[in-house]
C-alpha cells in the first residue's frame, strides 16, 4: 500500500479563499508533507499483540554460552589509557582483511552508525546519530552529566550530499536523532520499519516503511528488512511512551549476490538462524556487542542485547564470512557496560575461549575497510 501524508488543515484553509487563508497556506506550506511508501507484510512474518508489535521469539531465553571467568583480562591487541576497566582504547594489532569482492566499503562512525559505499557507487547511512541524544533526552542528560560520549566521526557536507539512502533500525534515541535529518536532507530515500515514518518531522522526506522479510530496490541494491529481538519506544520523558507502536529490525543489503547484514539492537534468539535459512551465508556482519550488563536488570538487558559471546554465536548461526563488532568505544554511550571498551575486551577473550571460527575485523571509530 502506498499513501501520502496530507495537511488537511491546508486544504481546509484553501477552501475558504480569503487573503488570511492564503497567507496561512503559504506559511504552512514550508512544512512540506512527507512521501511515505508502506510495503505489505507476508503472512506470519510480523507479529502483534493487543495492537503492539512483539518479538517473533518472545518468552524465556536460554543462551548457548556465558562468560564465567577471564572475561575482562587485558588484551595486548588494545592500547588503553586504563586497562581495568578498559577505557580510551585503540586497536593496534595487525589484521588480515578477508578478500570477499563484495563491493562494500564500511566506515564506522561510532556506536551503531555506519557509512557504506557500494559497488554501484551508492552511499548509505545506517543509524546515523552525529551528536548526543535527541531532544528532550539530550537536555535531561546534560543536566545529569551522565551517559555522554566523545564526538563521533563526522561527515562533511559534501559527503552528506552524496547520501542515496538512510536506514534506521528503530526509534531509540541513540539510533534515531531527528536533528540529524535536516543535515542529511531530503535527497536520500529513508528506509524504516513499519509505522516509524510518523516520527519524522515534516519536510518532504521520502520514506519507505518495511515489515520483516520484505525488500525494496535501491539502484542495483536490494534492501531487505529482517527481524531483531528488541523493543521500540519513543519516550518524551517523563510525559509519554508510545509503547511498541512502531516495529524494529535489522537490515540486509544485497549487491550482485553479496550480502551485508546490520543486526540492529537485538538479543540472541532463533531469528538469526531463520535469516540464514532465508538469505544464505552472510558475507559481512555488523554485530552489536555491548549494553548487555546492568546490576539492576541483568536478565532484561541481555534479553534485548547481545553479549560478545552471544554475538559470536549469532555470527556462527549466520555463517558470517567476517564479523565487524560495534557498540563499544569512545564515541559510544556507556549504557550498562563496565567501561567504554569492556565489551571489546570480552569479545577478544571469548573468541579465544569459544575457539570461534568466525573471522573478526576490528575497527576503531572513523576507520574504513573495503571487502
């Protein structure tokens, strides 16, 4: 189904045909309607309960492996200002870059934000958040002095103007910041999960909403929406919580038979195996490894976020040819983890303990790698 948002008030004022009405119409027209395409869902692929979206595999979870000891032993691959807990680190070890000939070049901007360049010379942004939190959460954390990060890698105006598409995984403030939209502009197509377009400001944005397991062409690319095990709410603290009225998910970008997977925020669940069964082995996997620890809510945090060992298990489920982790570092938020780089230390230790065959490629914020 394709539909367009219409300013009904503008139409009503036009019908009055008075000078005041025309003046109001001119002023209001500056807030241009967005153009929204909503794709239909396949049967039994997107799930709701009491009009709220739910995870495909809801309920109690068990996890294949949990780090029990030597989780945060300092690593020689990391140069850190402080080793325990690991803080202000830089990955310094030599790495072997897999030769996959995918056409994808990946730049990690920090936290969950990536810039991709594809084989058909398109420029894609994933979960771009260039500053801190969006209003009003930004104000709240400025007052509290907590959960702030260093400035992430910035893109120039020229780079932003080259952007062809923007993909958002969900509405949480560290993944979707409305103030960035004006900088990115209306040229790109914005791809979002179902019912997320309502959260965009007016301004002439071209938005495509996708249910899980749907796809849309973007030049020579095919963009696939896939499940994640998470949740979605947009708090106007402390006034309002929309409570799962918009879907969440991950993305697969396909180019000439090669695939790049962005998991979004997610806990571990069988949906990773489902994705592999549908799309085959994944070439490049961008996997979250942080925000799994909370003294107050340890079970809940892991339920909706992957530990480093969960991410390695998921990457094995997907048969990833290379895994790029994200969610750690200086340009991320310390959201429940022991330190800014503790997740990376745990990942390197667990990769050894699990004898994992998943190839890792570690980026520092701002790094670019082509596969």
